[in-house]
């Protein structure tokens, strides 16, 4: 049974940190603390976090992180995210500083070596999604696959404190698909930012249309003869990559992590804000 009074906010720490870094990086004016560590990304993260907490007003909060440069997806497909360069040197020391700042606000940091923040978020959603309302704060549309009657996504929009709020109903109205069917669409169209190809020659529009029509990759493959000759050729020549791309696109919800809900209780009074200011000064 859902506890309608409890509301868990899951924060994609990586999305907030990277967005904050690149929002201020073009000026080249790196804010630094007294130890000489750049702080622009952490300043932005805390501003984003504060705004979200005041807007969403959760009873519980957790911040999730990627850990390490490779994941189990890299083992499945060595080129996964291989198109991404190393993070800028000014950002590197801010990863630890960001976690320290979040911890100072008495918000638990969660990350598991070899997994992505998305997988940690998915695992917590699976663990608590039927028990309470959950909001996910991110800039990553891949997390739409986790939408359900109790789970919504606050997608970062331009500026701080502005969001596109997605529910499972809104997703269905816009896309004509259930949220979990998104992985089948991604399997077909691939993902250039994560560097997996899907089926070469099938773009987003066609991918959505095919899954709306056939429901899943399996449904599509079973009805291959109904497609155009060109589509049949593209799909049959890329079947292995099609299934692998779906595997890469799927958020893994069985990560070994332990979260006791009481550890994530949010009092709403920003007790650690002074401590954070001192860290960044």
C-alpha cells in the first residue's frame, strides 16, 4: 500500500553537477575555495538542490552518483560511452567536494562501483516505488522508463528551479507508449551520447512508430515481413546489435545497495548549509 504522506526525492547528482559546471564554464571564471579547489559546479549543484527541495518538498531525499569510469555495460560493449573524453581538470576535484557538500546537508550519497547513477535510482524505485510517492530530479530522459503511477520525473529545464514534470500519463499522451517501452525505441534508434548504434538507418521518428505499432522488439521481429524491404534489411542485418542496444538502454534495478528509508529523512531546515558555505569559501 502506498503511503501518500511520504515522498522520496531521488537526485541524479551527476546530471546536476555536469549541468552546473558547463553553465558557468564558458566564462572561464573558475570560483575557487581557500584551498584553491574550483567550486563552480558544486555551487550550482547546491543551488539546484535547494530549489528542488523547496519546490518538491519531499519527506526523504537521496543523491545518486556514477562511480568509476567503467560500468558493467562497458563489459558488454567496449565502445559504450567511448566517445566521451575525460572530464575537464577543473571538474575532477569537484566530484568529491560535491559528495561532501551533499553529506553536510545530511542527505545520503549512494553510488556503487561499476554501476551508473540511473541504476541506483532504478533499484531504489523498485525497492520503494509501491510504498510511497517518488520524484526523480535529473536532466536525463532515459529515466522516463521508470515512470509509474507513483513515480514522476522532474526534468531540469533552463535556469534553476524550472522543470518539465513528467508522469506516466503525460509520457503516454506525448509518445503513445508505456514508459517501459522506451527501451525498445532506444534499441532501434540507438543513443549517440552513450555511443551505441541501435539499428543503423532507423531514426527516432521511425523507432517510435514501429514500437507503437508492434509493441516491442519481439513483436517487430515476428512481423518483419510486414515492414518495407529497406527496414527488413536494416533490422535483419543488425539483429544482434538491436538486442544488445536494448540491454544497454535498460536501467538495471537489481544493484546491490542498501538504503534504509529513515537514513534519508529530510527535515526541511537546511541545517548543514553553513557548513557547505565554509567548504566552498
